[in-house]
C-alpha cells in the first residue's frame, strides 16, 4: 500500500515543487513506483516534467469534482515508474466550489484511496496557501515534508506553519507524521543563510540541505528534475540522500 507524503509550506518560492519533483524521481531510481500529484493552480510540477497543463482533458480539477474519475486523470510519464496527476489553471476556481460540499476536505482522500495500492509512494505538491484544497492534502497524507528557504523572510513564517500543522493534525488527521524539514536554496557564503540554517536545525528535524545552484534551475528548462538530468552534481546526490532518509523513516 502506497505511502502518501505531502510537501507543504505556506510560503511560495521556497522550493516545494523542486523538492517534490526531485524526490519523486529519486524514489524511482531506488526502484519505487511513484505518483506525483500537482495540487497547485500554477501547475509548476506538471510543467517541470515538460508537460503543458492545457493539454489534458482530465486533471486534479476533474478529480476534486468527481473522485471516482481519478483513474482517468493519472498518466504515465516517460520516466519509468513515474506517473502524474496533473494540475490545471482552473484549480483556482475549485476552492469556492468546494465550500458548499459536505465532504469538501475528503475529496482527495476518496480519490487517492482508490489508487493507493498501485504505487509505493504518492507525493502531493501543495500550493502556498492553507486553502480547502491544501487541507485535502493534509487529510489524506500519511506524512508531511516541509521545505524551508534559508532566508529570514521565509523563516519568519516557518514556526507559524509548523504550529498550524500541529493544530491541523489534532483536528483533521491525527495519523499525520512529520518527516522533517529540508533547507532549500542554501547559500553557504551568506551569513543570513548560515544563521537561519542553525535556527532551523535547533527547532526542527533537518533531513538535508539543498544548496542554491543552477544545476537545479537549468534542469527545469530541460523538462526533467535535476536528479535525472544533472545526476553527478552535488545537489542531485543530496536529493538522493534525503530520499533514502525518507525511505528509511517510512519503511524502516
Ligand atoms: P515553490 O514550489 O515553493 O513555489 P519552486 O520549487 O517552484 O518553489 O522554486 C522556486 C524557483 O526557485 C524555481 O524557479 C526553481 O527552479 C528555483 N529553485 C528551487 N530550488 C533551487 C535551488 N536549489 N537552486 C536554484 N534555484 C532553485
Ligand atoms: Mg510550487
């Protein structure tokens, strides 16, 4: 039975999508079958594998509208053992439509429960908001993984986010376990980054540190994650080390 990990932080631009794509790809390199769920109207995860979100008849919007259609929205990518449930820019309209539905927080759970046996891991890339849609991810997830940028402006919101998750756990999903924090876009030359990293480490379980490097951003332009196209880089190795730690925590 697949384990569901949601990758979330209420701040945008902190490396959520990059982490989801790279850990997803790295899990396939460890022989795991993986489904990536794009739960952000910006569709960055779908696009980071080279797909145009406008080309799909069915997407996460279809699924949130009718969870029984989940099988129609998932497709296999060219990466072996990696499937995607794509997002759509129309996802922006879904939150207000869900408000009137009694099962508004359980829609994604109803869908993913059907496909959970087909994958070893399901990773959900969340949007930077604690919307009804994001709560759907927290309700269905077994684990939460939090990327945190090593900048004071981003760090400011991390503690608030972590305590919001604790409240969410108590109210909506007592089984949700935290895998820890991955420091992202780390610049080892900058004092700001060093100080924020030290503070993250003091208050959280730190799974790894991803440096700011063009190996990550240039891979996106090639339509594949860094761990697949820039395999020999230090950062790709770090993504794979983090992935192995996740496997150990989940399966060990
Ligand atoms: P989020 O999903 O939290 O909004 P992204 O993963 O999309 O964040 O990252 C924001 C931007 O930063 C993207 O353009 C991405 O390519 C770039 N980026 C992410 N991680 C790194 C890194 N380690 N080094 C350099 N650029 C990065
Ligand atoms: Mg994103």
